């Protein structure tokens, strides 16, 4: 359905947030994914291994909460 909305010009880009690499692979079989949004901060780098996979396939990476843990301290 999202791919149809993009084809109709109602959606400019398709993105995912809070996903695993496996979920991203499934989504990419349904429609092209333009951007992903993993949680990533200065102190929590756990999503770093997941960044290379989409970036190497032309998918943008837009981390969220980059200062979350720093601001909380």
C-alpha cells in the first residue's frame, strides 16, 4: 500500500523507524525504503552495526535521540 501511495505521488519517500535488519530486508522486498531511523546517541552506540547495511544499499540513515542520554545526565 505504501508503494502505491508513493507511485501516486501522495508520499515522497518511504521510511522505517525502530526496525531490525531482518525487518528492513522484508520491507525492501515489498517496496524501496528511502530512509531508516535507528536509535543512536553519543553514549548508546548499539545501533552502529545496523547502519552499514542500509547505507551500503542507498538507503538514508537518520538517527534519532543523538543527545538523549547526554541531556539526561
